[in-house]
C-alpha cells in the first residue's frame, strides 16, 4: 500500500482591514489607562480618565476624559472620543471644554460648560467624581 504524500497547508492570508497586532496592543493598552470612571452623561456616554494624567493648577485640575459607551445604555454605542475637562476644587464644579463650531478649527476658541454626570441611580455622580479628582 502506497503512502500518500504529506500535504502542506498554506497559511491563511491576513485580512487587509485588520491593523497589525502590535498596533492594536498599543491602542488597547492606551485605552486601558483610562480606568477611573467619573459617571455617565444624559446620553448614556461614559466618562473615564487616566488618574496619572491629571494636571494641577492651583485649585483646578485639568485632564482628558475618554468618552465611550456608558454603563447604563446604548445611545453612545460606537463612540470613542476624548474631551478636555476641568474640576474646580474650590467650588466643587466639573466642566467640559468644547471647541467653538465656527471658523477655522485651528484658530477657534474653547467654550466651557458645567457638566453633570450620573451613575444610573444617583443624578449627582459629579460630586463623587470631583471629590476623587481633587484627592489626586
């Protein structure tokens, strides 16, 4: 009885729409640094920060918040954004900064808005967030 010749499998081609694993690992590693949850906004978007990225300026704290799908809903599904935020530790107020929606974005100014976050059961998760950030 004759033996069949061994077959060699050709490795499957990697899809071209998938970034290299090293790039994905760096991306997800960066996102995992944002691990202090501040709360969700009314649109069910979650705000998380990297506690090591909080910059102190007197009684103010400035930081980037990662905005993504919240814990209490799906309205923010597919969103991944970053926003500059501020906590005024003296007045215990949380703010977010938004670029003005006029003219050239490179020279447009910033608008600051007071922000309130919740945790699904408490409308004022912001107070807890402010306390945590001011303690950093």
